[in-house]
């Protein structure tokens, strides 16, 4: 028996606490998916073809990527990893193509169908929340669409990215910097200051340099120069 194991019949509160936190995050994911679906309901073909903040991907293609993430369980994810010999970029491209559909209306309809999905790759639920928010902004900003996120949702997302390089090298990107939100309680790190809205901090720490224009402090240039970390 290891130090982490407990005798049979003795409750272990840690998994229950973890599961409870995860369950509490799914409604946040679903709410943000629903809001994005509503925002995209009346896009023109030209708008669907708008380049997103994800290099090389259109607005429609980023939405297909979100559909893939909400449709891909751990088994299918691993099958893809093996098929593409651990080339994660190839797997992402393949799953995106699977979900794109014949036209923009079909892409949008597929997204609407996964709004309440709790299917996910082998990632924590909070990572799914982060993906939803970041990619929603990848779509919204080029289209000039603004969305008011609950500050609690943004704060939880920022707290995740401050300590994670799991999907994006956010932790590495903000190393040695002090981030302070001016619209909520989020703060982290020490060093040259980077200050602004919680959303702008999230997007900047995930490599979206367009949001650096909304930040202030002597650390902004450092953060901007780290945009291409992998």
C-alpha cells in the first residue's frame, strides 16, 4: 500500500472534491458554447471565411476544431495519436476536417449539437473551459463581436493558465512577470508588471499578441516577444 492508498471502506475526499470541481465547471463550458453559437447564428459566407486569430485557420475552421474537442473521448484521441505517430498537429488537422461539414450552416449546426457535451480528450475540464474561451475570442475578435464573460469564469480560466503548459505554454510565457487584472481578483507572479482586463491577460498568456495592445506595464514587451513559444 502506497502513502496515497487508503484502507478499504475509508473515504478519500480528494477524488470527490476533484470530481465536484470538475462537475461545477461543465455548466460554464456549456454557457460559453451556447453564447458563441448564438453570436455566430447569422454570419454571412464571407464572415465564416474570415481569418481567425489562429494562424492559417478561418473562423469556420476554428469552430470545427471546437466541435472536435467536444466530440473526442480519450480512446479516440489515443487512436489518433497512434495513427499519426504522436504528430499532434496532424491529428488536430484530421479531427478538424472530420467536423467541418459540407458548408458553414452544417458546421454551425454540429456545434449547436455539442453545446452540452461532456465528452473530452484526456484533459481536465478546466482546460476545456480555457479552450472554449480562447478559441471563442479567436473567432469573435476578427469579426468585431464583443461578449461579456462572467468575471468568475475568466478568473478561473486565468488561474488555470497561470500554472499550466499542458495545451499551450502559458506558464512558460509569463515566467518572471507579475500579472494583475484590473477588473477582477486575478493576480500572479512577480517581476515586471503586466496589467489589464482578465480576458486580455488570458489571451496574451496564450500567445494572442493582439491583446497585448490592451495591456500596460513594463512587462508587456517581454510578454509580446514570447508569443511564438511552443
